[in-house]
């Protein structure tokens, strides 16, 4: 047995253990809360009967998403970052933008996706309690930059 390997396994296991963040009724009432889940700051929204958790700092430049407004664009609920108004879907973390074909003056502006930019985490409701489990998705997400390293809210050496 490799002791270093097993220690790393344990760390990984702990990092992805779900964390209690609050009571269901309280979060439904406030419609959003912030929490620190294994040193990663997240925001949890309650919107139209569903909970959504994502990295709290906007993938663009680290803006505070917990202070943004939720609006619908192209039928998709988005948090609008208060700093530069980027729109991020609550469900998938995609960055949405509107565009037209400049060569076609009659074209209607259309909504497009930049792909997943904000890391989404899993929310679980159990017996009136809300838990968040950090995303294990192996892709590099732009919001990781502001959720780790120098921008991390709680440095790991404390
Ligand atoms: Fe969020 Fe710029 S920091 S839009």
C-alpha cells in the first residue's frame, strides 16, 4: 500500500464530501446565500423552485455574483454580474451573449453561448437541509482562476 497515495485519496474524498450550507426554508426565504465549501466560496440561489450553486466570483474578472440580479435571456435564467453585466446561466454556468450578423442589417440579434464559463456545483436537499458538493468535472473552467490561488477567500495555509 502506498501511504502517500492513500493520503491523497483521503484528501480528494474529503474535498468532494458534501457540506451543509443551511436550512431549506431559510434559503427559500432569502433566495440566495453564500457559503464556503472546502475553502471554495460559492453562492447558492433559489429561483423558481430550484436551487443552484456556483463559484461566487465571476469568470470574467472576479465580480461578486451574489450581488447580481437574476434575469431571463432566451428563456434561460441567468445571474447578471454587477460589474460588467455578463450573463451566466444558473443551470449550466454558460456565458450568454447577444450578436447580429453585421453584414445583414435586417438581422435580429440572437443569443449565443460561449460554453461553460462558471463552475456549477451540486445542491442536495435532505430532510429540510441543504448541502453543496463541489464539482468534480475535470475540465478547466474559467471561474477556477478566481476560486483558487491568490483570489481564494480562505488561503489553505491557515
Ligand atoms: Fe463579471 Fe466582469 S467581472 S462581468
